[in-house]
């Protein structure tokens, strides 16, 4: 199908993953638009966005953002709306039936989205189907349920929803757990409690795409070789790798929950048994989605094909060894890491490396991402403290 002239709206123009998506849709002949919250958003300064809206697109204002999206879609100016992060993906999924009156919506149905967007529900599916994952407490109603469980310390505590290691805490003892939640024991229902996997091995992501027949059309694996903050955060250097075992686990998970469209799965390799274990599903494209495009996988085409009921292109192979680097945060990693001179690959190596936000044909987003990142750095670090 020829998608020339298809009008595509991308949400959250501040997200770096908006850039490769905008370019990919433009390369397919689409008319592109982006909802931005600031003129410092990468999509706002990108030459690949034909139309830029400044409006409400704020994770702290779900109601206002929903109204903003509804107002844009009601104009009838768009054929497809695409989320870039969990926040807008959740809004689109929850309101999918209404929004589909105005255009096609590139998200899964809410019943499935709820499972993927909730780390505890995802872990339950994994454990029930023998899919590798950390041992997780499935039915926690109070602190006593945790204290009386067989889980070994240290344990990991993290919010059931969220991304980028925000809210992640390592708890060393029952006393620390009690002090963390204090008298507000009811809050435990909002968290996941699971075994701590030593972070001495690599982490991985698997970028997936599933068609309407529950067939996986993309399963691209990349390692997360560096990340910032150093204690746990978003990746700063990714490298595509061949890992059939990871593809098998992630395929089983998404097929079990009947996922449709794009999803991204985080895994950590357990150094104790060498098994890559699923940590969570990100119910949208990866923040590192550019690595798919530079490795020969066109997720934008797949989104359009799925939305318009066309056979979805299958990508059986992709280029291994392709590197994607976020130069701004990788520089911060270099400043903070004790392994700055022993990292593999070397921090100074640029072999087969592309940057998240810089390209010669669209250079301004790199500077916008830098300035916005400097402005928000202290806030983002506090979220992960």
C-alpha cells in the first residue's frame, strides 16, 4: 500500500524516540505532526515535523493532556496517532474506542495494555507460563505478607507502573523495608517486590512488533552496555546482538497476552545462572527505537500496515553490531563511572555508532535535547534517587 499523504500525529515531542519515527514516516511520504510542550522539544526543532503544536503534554497532568489530544483528533486532521512513551500510550489505549471515531490509533486495546503496563501483572504471566523472570511476590496486601515470604534479601522494590528505573529501590533488610513504608502499609499494593539480581552482567531490550494474527513480525535484541544514572537508569549505549533465547522468551510473553503492535521488553542477564530474565514490558516503541531503523527494521511501515489492515512486513534479520549512543548522557556516564577507561566497547570507540538525537540532515534536535536535559537533570536524578 502507498502511504503517500497519510497524516500522522506523534505525541510527546520531547521524547527522543520521536525523531526517528518522524523521519521514517516522512520517508514513507506521510505528512507529519507533533504535539510538543515546549519549543525546546526535539520534535519542535526537527525538520521532519511538518506541523508542530505547542500544547498540554505533561505526565503530571493526565486530564489536561487527554483533553488536548481529544481536541486535536476531533479536528479530523489526522489519519493515525502514535504515542512515544507510556504516558500517552496509556491515554490512547484507555480512550481508544472514542479516539477511533476520529482516526486510527497505534496502541493495543486497554484490556491487554493493562497487563503490559503493570509490572506485577506481567510477572504473574511470566511465572504462570514458565517464562524466565525474577522471583516475584504475586499477592502482597501488607508488609506482613512480605516479611513472612520466602524471598531472600536484598530485594527490589519498584512501582508497578513507570519507566527508566524511576522509583527503583534495593532493600537490604526487613527493617529497611518497614522503615520505607512506615505506617502507610497500604501503599505496598502499588509496588512490585522481587528478588534482586546482581547487576554485574548485561541488560537487554527486545524491540517487538506483533500483527493482528498474533504473529511476531519484529524481534530485535540489543544489549544495554552503559546507562545513566550509573546506579540504574536509561541506557546511554546500545548494541544490536543475536540472542535467540531472548527472542523466544519475549515472543512467548507477547503471544500469551495477545499483544498487538509495537512493544519493548526489558531483560537482565542473571550472572548466577546465565539466563536473561524479563523485567517488564514497555507498551510502546523503545526509547532507543532508532537502533531498529539503523539495523534495517522499519517500525513506522509496520505501524501503518497494521493500522490499515495490510499484511505486516516481517523482518527476519537485522544487522548485528550496530551501536546507538546518547552522547549527552553517555558523557555524564563517563564523568561518574569508575569503569570509564575499562568499558567494553571503549567509551572512545565510534565504530558503527549513531547518535540518538544527532544527524547531519537534522542537527538542531541534538542541541534542544542537551538544553532541555540540562534544565531537567536535577529533577530526573531526584526521581531515581
